[in-house]
């Protein structure tokens, strides 16, 4: 990984660290907030925006062209990092279920993500993101 990638991720980690959403997540899980600076993260060619596998967070390499979008994916994936590395049992992978959005681990990630978007941008932006996710996964409006 290039040093520019590391610098970018460190800046975003600091932004996440300073957020109320992240601090509350750590408090709820009884995890030291400084762990975000130790979480392994990298850019990779993915078919999704981001993924956490075996405690390693990967971001789609395409996100480097829109770095302002990485932070809300990071809060979602750091939730999975905590689940995988500090949870009481194995997590259900996003590919292990026919209904991705019913997976409780994904729901927790999306809850953190939308709370962060509401805090960092606006509640309207958070609602727009939720609508985008629901449309992407063909969830009926009702």
C-alpha cells in the first residue's frame, strides 16, 4: 500500500475517532476507542464499497477518487471489526444469508453508519443513504 493511502486512512480514522457516534459505539461495546488506530485497513479491488474479513477492513480502490465517502463506510466496517475481533461468537457473513439486510451484524453496521452520516452531514443525508441502500437491495417501499 502506498504511503498516500496510509495517510488518507489515518486522517479518516482521526475524523471517525472524534465523532460522537464512534465514541458511543466504543462505550456501548466496552472497547478502547484508540483501537481504531490499530485496525488493519487497506484498499483492494472489490465488488462492493467495503468489506471486513477476518478482522481486516478493505475499501474499494475506487473510493480513493472520492475520499469524502470513505468515512461513513469506515464506521460501518469498524463495527464489523469490533464484532469479529471482540464479539462473543462468530459473525454471520454478508454472503451467508439470502436477506443481507436482515443480518443483525449488518443492521448494526448500518445503524452506526447512518448515525455517523446524520452527525457528520445531516439527517436528510442519512435518510437519502438509507433509501439508496434499500433501492440497491430491491426492498419494497412499504
